[in-house]
C-alpha cells in the first residue's frame, strides 16, 4: 500500500507550483484561440508569439526554481500520487521544455517571413502551439501513460503540419511518417499495458520504488519494447529510414520544427525510461544499446555523404546526433548522462537552425537538389557563413556548442576502461569526421562551386520578410556560438541535474511518495 505524507493530504497545492503546468495550459488554450483567430490575418501571428513568450517566461521561472530547490512536482485534482496525473520538473525536463519554446518562437518569426497573406487560414499557428504543448508535456510529465497521451498530441499536430499545402510529396511523406509512428505508438502502448500488469502503477516515481521487486526477465522484456518504440520515434538505426524520407517534404519551417523537437522527445523518453526508471533492465540490454549506437553513429553520416537532396542529407545528420545520445544511454556514467543531456540541448537548437538555413538556400536558388545549386557564396556570403558554422557545430568542432557534449561522451567512453568504451569513443570521432565531410561537401556544392549553366535564381522576396527569416535563423546560430564559447552555465546545470538521473531520490521525494527511491 502506498503511503502518502499527511502534509500532502492536508495542504493545497501552492500557487507558485502551478508554474509546472501553466506552460501546458497556455499552449492548449492558445492553440484553441489561434484556431478561432485564423481569419484575422497578422493578429494570429502576434497572438501566437505572445503565447510562446508567456510560455518562455513560465519556463524560465520553473527552471530557476528547480535549480535553486531541486525537482518540483504537482498532481492534478485530489487523487494523490501515484494515482493522480503527476507533472514533475527536474533540470533536464525544465531545460528542454524551455529550449523547445525558444526554437518554436524562432520558427514562428521565420514562418511569418515566408508565408503569404493567403496562408493565414490554414491553422498553422494553432498546430504549432499544439505541437509545443505535446513536446512540453512529454518533457514535464511524471507518468508514463501521460507521456503516451502527449505523444498522441504531438502526432495529431505533426500530421496537420506535414500535409499543410497538400502537395503529393507531402502526402507521401505523411504516409511514411504516420505508419512508423503509429507502429511505435502501438509498441509503446503494449509496453505500458505489460508494465502496469507487472507493477500496478505507471507513475514514474512509483515505478522506481516497486520495479526492483518485480520479475527481472519480464521487466527486461518491457524495457526492450520501450527501446523499440522510442528508437522508432527517435529514428535510431535500424528503424530510421522514415525520417529522411519524410522530413524533406513539408515546408522548410515545418521540417525545422520537426527536426528540432520530435526526435529529441523520443530519445529523451528513452534516456528517462532506461537510465532512470529501469536501470537493471538497461544493464541487460547494454550490448544491444552499444550496437545500435555504433550503427547509428556510422551509417547516418555516410547516408548524408551519399545524398544530394539538401534536406534529406540534413535528415541523416539528425539521425547521427541520435547516435551520440545513444552513447550516453549505453554508457550511463555521470559524464555519459551529462553528455547525452547536453547533446539533446545542442541538437534542438542546431538542427532547427540548420533546417531554417536550408529553407533560405532553397528559397534563394529555387532548387532542393544540391547538384542544381552553386555560386551562392558570391550571392550571399552571410548565408554561407551561417551554414558552415552550423555544420561545424553539428560535427562537434570547437569552440561551437556541439563540441562540449561530444567531449563529455568521449570522456564517458574512455572512462569505462574497457574495449566497449574505447569502441564507442572511436565511433564518436569517426562520426565527427564523417559529419564534417558530409557538411563540407554540401557547402562546396551549394556555395563554392559555380552555378550550373543557365541556372536562374528566383526574384528576391520583400526586404522585411528577409529580415524576419535571417533574423530568426541568425539568432539561433548566435545562441549555438555563444553557448559554445561560454558553456559555464550549462556545465553548472549539468552538475546539478545529471546526478538526479543516476540517483533519483530527490525526484521521488518531490512527487511525494514515501520511502524514496531504492
């Protein structure tokens, strides 16, 4: 029987604790209101931006509270944990939710410079806010079934965004994206049913308390199902082919939102479920995790090198980043978990910015295939610098942000003192080199090589739209550069947050369950 502290029963939730769920409320209510305002022209954009700014303010407040006081939670209604719907925030969850809101703001600004006045009635802003609600809920939920619910919210919004425009290529991409994600969701739901049958709970903190007493073989089977489900959503090898086949089909601004948020939620869910909730099962699955990490690290950049379509090639780079996070899950030391968390933060920013740059390139050249591009360095030197900086950050070249998580992951691999650790460390280095080759090849084809004979560039868009699009992309790139040059704040956050994943006793105490983590 679960013992609930008497103080929790007698004391109402403090008003300040509602900051845990206020971002979700703002996103959901904002999505509904934006749908009603969709015929109001530019007012919908202003309203969506104000909602996202309010979400950012809430999440900054939440992150500061968590940083000062430790994990924070609240449970809805009078059904106390583990029976009620709990939301919980630690450094990682609150930090990722804040980063997701920041890139969503940049995407909204960029989209305003790309979309025409006739596009205002398609519900774009409403679907973006709904997608942000699903992403934020996934990062802040304290219950696995609630995580499934937020995955479904993301799926609904992403379906709407991927078919926006109704071109045949988008419908083809939606079928591929939808089939694999429906399959992943089915596996996830099966795993939840089995886990509830074994443990009688899906509250994350309660799972930590009761899982050690359950049948280890049965729990390992559930963990394997979760690995498959989250691996499909994160596009880890060998269930990754859907991502480059789907992410290049919608408008570039939608691709940027997907690349920055969706796969990161999947890999974060894998990190949370295997490293935090079921560490004993993770140990049993370690050989599988190592093999998946190695294959994802090596095959993804090779796909990028072979690809000529710009956004398909970037899709393979997104997959390569998933392999880096898998290293932190396969080698879950303090350095490994820190590197995995920091890489997710880096990838949310960098991959979003890289897809936005791809949108600028496609708009400038009128082409999607890099073989039909060229000579863009002379036409737009700032665009070439933006692209090259983000490629260097993706590869992990110092002093950009991508260098620091790669360094932590290398430290984790070499610190293992075994051939497995040395192997994943070598794979990380090879991945960085191959990623640099793939990115440099794209840069040379698009910017340095002469334009194909007879190639005509589309007419330049109005100046105010250019400023919006370049401003949003440049702001994200500036954050990537600044965070790489001055990473002390990030390392301080990792110092506080990473131990809570390896020793979740503070997390369990924040939920309010007696006994703490085992």
